[in-house]
C-alpha cells in the first residue's frame, strides 16, 4: 500500500522521528490527499467517530484490554497507540473468521463496519503503555554458555569436540539436533553408557534441556577448528562404490549428511565408528535405519567402512549462528519501524507491548495457528530463547504514538 505523505494528510504516523512527536485532536486540515482503500477507513475518523469508538471500547473491550487500552491481563495485548489500519483489519479478519478466538462471535456479530473503524481510530489516538522501568535482561550468548557447559566433556571429546582418543567420537561437525537427541538418549537410558564412561553419565546428568541445546550449538559452530579426529586410522581396503552408495543414501556424499538426525561420518574416529557398527549388529545399540544395514556386514567390512569414512574431510554444519535480540530486531524493524514503532498504518507497533503477548503471538505465527505471509517465514526459525529475548527487547522500547488528526465532522 502506497501512502502519500503530503501536507494535508489526515494521519501521519510519524513514529520514532525524534522530538516533536505530536498526537492529538488538533482540528482539521481540510480534505485528504489520500486515495483511500477500504483499509484506510479508520484514518478518516472525525472526533465524534472517536468518541463513539470510546463508548464501544469502554462497554465491550476494556474488561479484557484494560482501561485506556493498557492491558493488565496476561497474553491480552495493549491496544493504546496501536496503528489504526492494523487494528481495523485485524478486527475485520476476526469477524470473517467465524471463530470464538479471541473474540466471541456474539461480540463481533453486533459490530458494524463503522463501529470497527471507530473503535480502531479511538485506540490509535491513545497514549501507548509505558515500558517497564527495569532494564531488559542482558542476553547470554548460547555458544559461550555451551562452551562452559561442555568443559567436563573436553577431557574425552577433546577441546572443540575434535577427538584425540581412539574410541571416543568427535562431536564437531555433528548437527545440533542429532547431538541433542543423542545426549537425551544417553540420559534416558535408551542408548547405553558403559561403566567405563561413568564420567560422561555424570556430566550429562548435570545438564538441563537448555544446557544440552547450548552444548550442541557450541560443538556444531566450532567450524574454524574443524579437522578429522586426531586418532589412529589403520586404513583398510576401500569399500566398493556400490556398498558406499547404500550408506550415502542417508549419510550423504562423502559422509556429509544433509538430514539433521543422521550423523555425518566424515572424519569420525575409526575405532568409535567400528564400535558403533558392531553395536548395531549385536543389538546393544538399536536404530530402525541402521540396525538392518549391519546384519549382513562382517567385521572386516565394518572395519573398512569405519576406516574409509574416518579418512574423509568433515564439513561445517549448515546452521545459522544464534542472533542476539538486538540483531533480530534489526530485521524486524524493517517492517515494524525504528525500535518497533511502526510507521505504516497496517503494520502493528511492537514497542512497549506486553512481553507475554509478544511471546504468545510469535509462537502462534511459528506454529501456523496465526497466519500471516510476512510473519510466517520470520517466525519459523525462532527458538524459544530467541522469542523470549525479542519479546523482552520490544517490551522495553520507548513507544511513539501515532500522530492522529481527526477530520472535522460534516
Ligand atoms: C474476552 C476478552 C476480550 C474482549 C472482550 C476483547 N478482546 Fe480483543 N483480544 C483478546 C485476546 C485474548 C487477544 C489476543 C489474541 C491472540 O493472542 O491471538 C485479543 C486481540 C485483539 C486484537 C489483536 C491485537 C493485536 O495487537 O494483534 C485486537 C485489534 C483486539 N483484540 C481488539 C478488541 C476490541 C476492539 C474489542 C472490543 C470490541 C476487544 N478486542 C474485546 C481478548 C479480548
Ligand atoms: C569419560 C570420557 C567421556 C566424557 C567425560 C564424556 N564423554 Fe561423551 N562419549 C564418550 C565415549 C567413549 C562415547 C562413545 C560411547 C558409545 O559408544 O556409545 C561418547 C559418546 C558421546 C556422544 C555420541 C556421539 C555420536 O556420534 O553419537 C555424545 C553426543 C557425547 N558423548 C557427548 C558428551 C558430552 C556433551 C559430554 C560432556 C557433558 C561428554 N560426552 C562427556 C566419552 C566421554
Ligand atoms: C536408511 C538410512 C541409513 C543408511 C542406509 C545407513 N545409515 Fe548409518 N545411520 C543412520 C542413522 C539415522 C544413524 C543414527 C542412528 C542413531 O541415533 O543411533 C546412523 C548411524 C551410523 C553410525 C554411527 C555414527 C555415530 O556418530 O554414532 C555409523 C558408523 C553408520 N551409521 C555407518 C553407516 C554405514 C557404514 C552405512 C552403509 C553401510 C550406513 N550407515 C547406512 C542412517 C543410515
Ligand atoms: C516483511 C515485514 C515484516 C517483518 C520483517 C516482520 N514482521 Fe512482524 N508483522 C508484520 C505484519 C504485516 C504483521 C501483522 C500480521 C497479522 O495481521 O497478523 C506483523 C505482526 C507481528 C506481531 C503481532 C503483533 C500484534 O500486535 O499482534 C509480532 C509480535 C511481530 N510481528 C513480531 C515480529 C518480529 C519479532 C519480527 C522479526 C523477527 C518481525 N515481526 C518481522 C510484518 C513483518
């Protein structure tokens, strides 16, 4: 939607342009230079429309959205100072959806189009909520946290997860999802830990779910230290092309897996890989994909596979480095405006919104429960930690009201 920001504009959303921000019912500016689409209706409100919007809000909305549009209820958004077209479009969409979430069909049914435009205009004229006084919590870099949590692992798995001990796997080069699932499998007992690895058992038991995520990210993102395991490899006869093609179906070309839960094999310690194959064959380690592949292999063949993959070069895992809330916000502000103060009437402001509501909205976009083409791609890659950090970031931004100038009554 293109809007001409001319003199005589009825509503300019001059958010975040620094000092001199005005908001008010400052009379009229003559006729609009806007060519209005239906979605711009609330921008054309008169002061009596706004007064009617207030009546409706006090009667039907304030019990949930708070007096003056500042919510005191968990996961219910503040509406004060929210951008008018966004509010209007959202309410229209709700009305069309025919669902009782979040607004009962009964409530929405009796609201005319004019009433929706009025109530949207009314909320847009209000001063936004104030951000909390306490500063936003400082962000803890998950990789740095993972490095600390992985300290007890280094004596066996090597600094940076490059193994120097035959029989101990390298962890570098493995996808974080595989690492997390594997650590959980050891913790739950699904994957056995021999008595010689009592220390690993203890070290893993000390880690909570979030620690496991951090540790996995730490190992996965050590790509500048990526080398094959620094362990002996006696070599062996190279497996045939046909035999390797079977493994490549899952473990990828050159032993570099492209599916997160299938481990890469390139550069893995040969003794460990051989143990793993033997364990699948004798049933001590079970996996629906692997176990059947090992039944027909003899020990020499397994040794050859292990030696072959150990001799290949590992590659960095293809995942993104976690971003801090500030780094995320740079991406979000492209649409949501400087510090979440949207300058587009159809895009919601995020500044000083309730953090619990922001978190809940982001989770709904991520799961698809709330649909938006703009937000779907953005939210799909957010972790729970990202969501908490971003929500706190925006909740703490200084909000800027929309400049709202009602047209004179006819
Ligand atoms: C019974 C409680 C309740 C009442 C009454 C209510 N709302 Fe809501 N409203 C909610 C909740 C809860 C949400 C958040 C829904 C979600 O998380 O998707 C919401 C969301 C909204 C949104 C979307 C907000 C945003 O920032 O995306 C708008 C707009 C809105 N309400 C306007 C109104 C208006 C206008 C009225 C009165 C006509 C009203 N609501 C009455 C509970 C209520
Ligand atoms: C006492 C030495 C020791 C310590 C300490 C240790 N490990 Fe291990 N780890 C091993 C050995 C040996 C194996 C192979 C066990 C097997 O065959 O299942 C292993 C296997 C693993 C695997 C499976 C890798 C794969 O490719 O499937 C993961 C993941 C792992 N360890 C993570 C950790 C983490 C994280 C820590 C620290 C919290 C840790 N280990 C501490 C010795 C250790
Ligand atoms: C159908 C898919 C599939 C095929 C084909 C396959 N693998 Fe696997 N492989 C897996 C999966 C999935 C795992 C991880 C299973 C688990 O969590 O225990 C795995 C694990 C392994 C491991 C243990 C790695 C580690 O880090 O613990 C080795 C070694 C291995 N495979 C070798 C081979 C070889 C050699 C072949 C070819 C003969 C082969 N695989 C064929 C899916 C497959
Ligand atoms: C391409 C433009 C665009 C980008 C980039 C974008 N958003 Fe949005 N966002 C929108 C639009 C449009 C909506 C309204 C969608 C709707 O109607 O549900 C929205 C809605 C939201 C909402 C719901 C607000 C409310 O009041 O209900 C939140 C929260 C949000 N975005 C957060 C973010 C975050 C965090 C990022 C960055 C990770 C981001 N957005 C990036 C366009 C964008």
